[in-house]
C-alpha cells in the first residue's frame, strides 16, 4: 500500500501540468483571436466584413481544435494512468517487481512534452493564417485552374510551371513556352481573360525569372503574371493626401520667396546678413526689416515656382492622351534651390515601357526648357546696361558649382566679368540656374525619380540597379551636386528609393531613339551636377580661386 501511495504522488504533477498547458493553449488562442479582431476592425468600414468573418471563424476553429487536441491528450494520459494504477495494484501481490515498474510511471511525462510541442505548432499555424488573411487578397485557386484550362493553349502559351508572383506572393506567375509573337499573344490573352473573368484580374507579361537562355523566337523568355485588380492598381487619393500636398506647396512658396530675398544679400541690412551667415549669431533680427525686400524677391520666386509647375504640366500632358492617371504633386521645399521638385505617383498601371519613358521624360524636358530660356535671357540681360539697376551681386563661387552652366556663363559674360570675387547678374539667371539644377537632380537614374523611371523603362530593372549603385556612390563622395549631394541622397533614400512597378507589357523594347535621347540626357545631367575643380576654374577664369 505504501508503494501505491508513492506512485500516485508521482502521477499528480503530470496531470497538473497537462491542465496548465490546456489552459494556456486556450488563452493563447483567445488572445490571438482578439488581436486579429482589433487589427482588422478598421476594415469593417471598407466593406471587408467577409474577410473579418473568415478571421473570426479561423480563430474559433483553431481554439476548438486546440481544445480537442488537449482533451485527447489528457484522455490518453488518464488511460495510461489507469493502466499504471492497475499495474501498481498488482505490485502489492508482487513486491519484488516494484523496482521494474517504477521507471514506467516516471516515463509517463512524455505525452506532456508532446502536448507542449503541439501547442507551439498550433500557435505557429495560427500566426501564419493571420498573416495570410491580413495580407493582400490572393488569386482564387479555382480561377487559376479555369484560366489554365481556358486561357492558355497550344496556339498562344503552353504552361509548364506555376510560381508565386508579386511582392508578397499574392499573384500567380505562369511559366512555359511561347507559341507565337509575344505582342500578339499578349493582346489575345488580355481580351480572352476579360471574357472569362471579367474585370477581376490584371495580366502582366514579364521576363521569365532565372531564365536559362533567350527565347528561340528572339528576345528574352517571357512569363505571364496575374494579380487581382484591387491589389495591383494604386488606391485613390485621400483627403489627408490633399491636405499634405497643400501644406507642402505653401512651404515651397515660402522657400522660394526666401531664396529671392537671399539673392539680394548685398542690399540686406547688416544685422540680417549676420544672422543668416554667422553661425554664432543667436538672437534673430527684426523680421520687419525684410518686408521691403519681399516685392523685389517675388520675380525670382515666380520663376522657381513656374519651373516646377511647368515640370508637372509636362507630366500631365504626356499622360492624358495615354489614359494614365497621375496623383497630385507633392512639392518638396528647399531653401537653397527653392524646391527639390515634386513627387508625382502613377495612379494607374502603365500599359508598356514606352509610355513609362515618355511620361517620365516629358516633365524634366518641360522644366529644363523653361529654365534654360530664363537662364539664357538672364545672361543676355546681365550684359545690358539698360537694366543695370535690376542686377544683383552674387559670389563667383556660384558658377563653380556646375561645369556645364559655368562654361555657358563664362562664354556669355566673358573673362573679365567672371574672373572676380562677385559677378553682377540678372535674377533670371538665378531662377534658371536653380531650375536646371533641380531638373538635373530629378533626372538622376535612381529609384523612382524621373530619371530612374526612364532608365527602368528604356534599359530594364537590372540597368536601373547598376546605375542606382553608381549614383549613390557619387552622391556619397560628393562628386555630384557639391554641398547638396548629401541632403539629396537622404531625400531619395527616404522618399524615392523604390523602383516603379512593372508595366502590363514589361518586355517589349522602347526603340533605339528613346534610348539615345535618355543617354544624352544623362550625360548632360552629369555635366550639370559636376562641380568645377579649382585648377580648371582658375584656368577658365571662373572666379578667383586664390581668394577662397
């Protein structure tokens, strides 16, 4: 009898442990269900009640499944306990075999350990289900089967394999063999998909990832990706985005006026100049002293803002006939140039790479044409004695900030005017200079800038990655842009580093002349942002290098 009591005491901790594991599993599933409900509460207002019900049902089913598994585990433990009790009761008749039966009672802890592993696995499954439900809606497997049977075939594209498509694997990528000209096949598949599925999915023609070689018909091997429309297409502009865009535009107006005031530094009161130029100055001057200079600063501010608005109008004029929607521009204020340009997003999927190149280049070309016109007219007026009263004095160091613009200024103003500590120029020169510099920055082949979009459309994503690494290196070393290289590089990393999404037809080439124009534009951009080194500046007579 003493032996039975001792063995019963050893059986009690596993039963308590199983009970605690059971309670923890149920609480964990209830907490997971509550977290799912709180995270998806915002989706009720958007009409996603069906997906919310799926989450609730999934959490409820997982809770019941865990409860059933724990009950089954406890049932097995009770059966084993009863068998052990029966065995131990027999030991009263056979006390000599007690030492052999004792380890058997201790080994009954193993089902408890397996229940812990089962609980951990259930929690992992719940987490994966939650992530899947919270992510973008995936393609319906039934639709995939129907599309394989009805859309593709011997005459168009023979499917041999399927893979995940999209940033989060929310789409399907069909790999196989092309049976006709890719453009004709793509047009036929798009029209046939609309007949089968209506307006439910978007079909993309992309280069086959990790292809072993080119297509036998010429060009790269292609694959066809499919995404839901609500997943692949950008969402509409919200009210808060309009408010942010308006605030940024007002700040850009202020930075442009400030640039106009700073261009009159030789006329400003000494206390104002000291506050803006002396790093040890703490007490701000009376801002009322700047009011008389606001009127004379407005022409330069109008010029800077005009370049940015002209830039955005160029984008919209190129996008309208192609039925491409653009977002409102988010202007980026900057006290050195007046503005860093604007962020304009595509609000619809681009049909092909030609459209991407044309829209991307139209804005910079429009802004550059207006900037170059103001820059040229300003240089001509700078040599006209009739407008001598409108000229402003700027340090000749300004013209060393750009190799291309410095050479043009040297040719227009002459050696005598440029080889001095200060140069008298018309405010239009400053407006044109700032506009051309801002345009050159936005034409750098990196990320989602205009130059990056054009590079991706003309030469592909691989060329964009290579040019982006080279551009980041040059900006980090200060080779391009001078003192503005670091703030511009940080701005791109924060706001514009992600490449543009693929077009519907992301394979067809853009043609030789578009690639040639882009190449020439990139060369001019580098020459605009490349500073003039001291030896060359001294030789050309751009400023007095020895005075700095």
